[in-house]
C-alpha cells in the first residue's frame, strides 16, 4: 500500500508512519516543520531500509498548502491507498475568553486541512474505486468538556465531515474511518506531571488504524473510539 500522512513528524503521525513502514508500505509524509520531519524520515529509512519514504514540508492548515501536498503526492503517479488526515493543533480555553483568532486557527488546522487534502486526492481514489481515509478526530469531538473551547468545536466539525464523507463515498468503494482517541502520551504532555502509564501510547492508536486498514473490501470500521483504561482525564 501507499500511505499519505499529514502531521507526520511526531506524536500520532510518527506512530502511524512507523506502523505502516513496519508492514512494508510506502509512505508520503508531510508536516509543517522541516527539521522534525527530516529527522522522522531519516529514522524511518534507517529502521526500515526496504521501505520507500518520501517526506516534504507543507502547511496544510492553509488551503494552498493542503492542495500542494496532494499535488506532490499525485505527481509520483503512484496510487494512494490510505490517507491519514492527522495534522492537528490544540489550544485550550473557554469560548467566553478565548483570544481572537483561536477558533479560526483550530478550524483551519483541524478541519480545513483534512477537507482540502482529501478533495485533492479523492479523484484518484474514485477513478480506482478503492481507498481508505482516516480522519484523526478526538474524544473532544464526542463530548464537550471544560476548557475544550474552539478545539472541541473543531473536532466535532471533523467528525461531522467524516460522517458526511462516508455516506458520500460508500457506493464508490472508498472507506472512511473516524478515529476518536482520548489522552495519548505525546510531546504535548511532556513536563505536565502526568504519569505516562495513566494515558495511552501513540502506538496503541497506530495499531488500531493499521488493523482497520487491513480488512477486506467487504468490511469497514466506521469509528474507532479509544480511551485510557482508567477513563478520560
């Protein structure tokens, strides 16, 4: 399989890349920060030398960047079997006192990126009558919580996008899976004082996505909901 992943330089995105590389699948990776992305690509090439790893920085929160990433992937003339819309951003806060522009920033990164990357790559999937799109949503898109603010709004929107897209693409052989993880130990938790054993590992989510991508054409996993064993924080 050929797999395209946004926000692939660290955290969940890096874990997805590692899971699919371990399975022998070719990767198209992007992230906003070139340095982190280059380090991730280099480590993947070192650990999985038989796998083709292509990486290039794009800011997919901007429509032009999202479309440019999709065009770059298509320029290699290799069909994309799996698209993982993972690019995301978290700014905590309350609607009543969030700074101006926070909602726009959350929507641009957490929703528009997935929308525009998907639209750019979708024609190729439709022509082939196959493909699998994973949108990395959140528990915050299922249940509002204190200090969720614009982030939670954007994740509710991404889940809605996923549901609409799934219905639209069902007759065309293309699967859409919404992934809604709870707390996952990534760099954003570093220095927080949270016990790493209290929350999930990024590899936990990656293994679930990898398994869902390997089902037969007759089966699909519509939603993946994962929480720490002891529940949400």
